[in-house]
């Protein structure tokens, strides 16, 4: 039997906004349960449940905020689908939530992520995140999204504080737990990252993105064989290049590259090139593999392409573990300057 866990912020929100339709309430809970897995399937199921909740109660602001969150995570945060396809839907859902209730913390948190990933409006994003937390200090979602933003801004201590607070508020969320593991890695706290990722995997062993982050933490620590083994645990079908699996496949290509398995890394690049004939491929994710191969010219060529496309994942340029060998290159600082990210 599905037993979704409702965090403190959701309990308070439902008490304030609420829905008189008991079935809509259950649909909302199921939506949050599936969305918290942060897998492509989980987020799509979350969308289905939130849409059903809205059909039952068109005035359910929380369901609209949940819908916006799913679209945001499908696009910029997890990179499962092209942001040009996803973020207009996210913005429409967040706007509707705010129209229904402009004091809803979750709606402001979602809007902050839209400003961050879609509009690159860093000041506006921070205002929305702070507004969300002021409206509901117990919102795990607001603290988590603000923490991720702060990491992108290079404010690692503040970012970790926010993400740790999010986990305290919602300890059963794989999304929050995995985000903390990733943020520890960004802060070069690799042992903490490895330990936290293992805890997150216990919450959802089938979330392949958690295994990928653990592998990246191993790789950054120089434990290349452990990193490759972590990927191999998934099974080939889980790390193969596909339209909705670009992030995980790209990370494996990078691991192969820095581990000296050049042919395997190049094979994954070839798979991305094949995929690009029938689906959108984010150039950022192919640049990741070239960075691992120390082909800086090709990596920057692809990052420039992602910049021109206004790719949502460009937000991670300051923090992703893939760019360590590129950070001293003047082209890296120039990209950050144009995106208006700290450098």
C-alpha cells in the first residue's frame, strides 16, 4: 500500500490552502511521493497525479505548485527533457498557484527555480527563495531549492546549511538526500558525499541518478574502479545513452575518460552523436566527456553551443565536478561572466 510521507511544510500548506475534496488530497500526496524520487518516471507520475488533483479541485494551489516542481526537475534540474519544452509549462503552473494563493511558499520556491534555470535572473531567484522561506520556515522544498541556488552562486557553506535543514524537515525524500550528497561533492567534501549518497540510495535503490552521483564522488576522490563499479551495478540498460538518460550516460563517459578508458568514453560520445539525429542532445552533457578527455577546445565549443541555446544545465557550470581541469582557462571565466555567475 502506498503510504506517502507528508513533510511539515506540506501539512501546514494543506491546512492553510486545503482542498475539500478528499480524493484530490490523496492524489496530491501520491504526486509528491512519486515526484520525490526525482526519476523521469517518478516525475511523470507526479505530473499525472497533480493533474488529476487539479481536475478534482481546480483551486488547489499546492497541486499547481507540485506540477511546477515536476516540470522544473524534468527540465533544468535533472535534464531529462529539453527545457524549451518544459519550462513554459512550469512557469504557467507556478503562476496559477500564485494567482490562487500568493502566500504559498511552494509556489514562490518553484518560481525561484524558474528564474534560476530558465531566466538566469539570479537576484530575482534569491528573492523568491527568501520569500518562500519567510512564508514558511518549515518548507523543505524551499530550503532545498535555495540551497541548490547558493551552491551555484559559490556560497557553499550557506548552501550546505540550507540543504541540511531541508533534510531535517523531510528526511525520507530521495531528492533532498541526494541533493545533499551532490552538494557535499561540490564543496570537495568527498567522504561526506559518499556517505550521504549511500544513505540516499537506501531510500530509493532504483533511483539511478543517486548511483551516478555516488560514482562521481568516487571519481573525484580518485577511486575510479569504485566509480565504474557503481555504474555497472545499474545494468547497461540503465546507463545507456537515450533521450531521457543523458545526464547519467554523460557522467559515465566522464568517469571512463578520467579513468583512462578513452575508447569507452569516445564510444559514448559516438552514441550521443547518433542520438542527436533524432532527439535533442544538450551540448553541455557531451562537453562533460570532452572535459574528462582533456580536449578543452571541443569542450568549450560545446559549452558555447549550450550557452547559445540557453541550456538550463548551464547553471551548474560553477559547481559540477566535471570542470576542475577547465577552471583555470580564461574561456571558463568568460563564460561565467556572460552568464553572470560568480568566478
